[in-house]
C-alpha cells in the first residue's frame, strides 16, 4: 500500500526537524491477524537538511498472546535513516520502541511499558536506552 507521514515536534527539550515521508508499505500477517508485520521503504524529506536524507526504512510489528500466554501483547517499531550534521558529516539514526503489555481480561485495561532504544536521535549522540512503565486504556 501507499504510505504518507509527517514527523516533527519537541522531544526531550530538543526540536525534531519537520519531515515529510512517502513510500510503500508491505503488510504481512498470520491467518487470524493476531501477528502482524509492516515493512516500509520511504522517501524522507527533512526540511532542515534535505536532500541528504533520502530514505527511511521502518518495521512495525504486533504479536498477540506472546508465547501462548493470553493477554500478553508485544508490539513496536524500528526506524533507520541518515541525517546530515551541521558540520557537513552524516550519521545514521536508529529509533525503536518495543512495547510489552498485559491485558487484565477487561478488553480495555492494560499494564506494561516500552523501552525506547535510540542511536543518534534527538540530539543525543550514541546509544541510549530509556525505559517507561505505563497503563493504557484501549478504546
């Protein structure tokens, strides 16, 4: 399928460059749609430093009842792209947010969290791991 996306905003007091992405998305799934995988190849136009960032690769996954345990969901995404730095050098950026959630049988209430794994993202140089616990209500 076709995919169009906009990214921008503020992250950890760091302004994320506005970007527009467009490209192709291929969707894989199990017969019952409980396990899914989307793979995307996107042209990325970062308004602050284009044309040095032409591509982004993205994977998005979801696995329901992980390891056969009812109510356990593993989901997340990984993005990989290159950005041009102000000194003229380019660097690779990786951002991933795997999530693990447990549904308490109410169909809506979940406890769990995510771990943001990043490399050269949002002004942070090198690898960073930022865990987060959470509750969510699924509408």
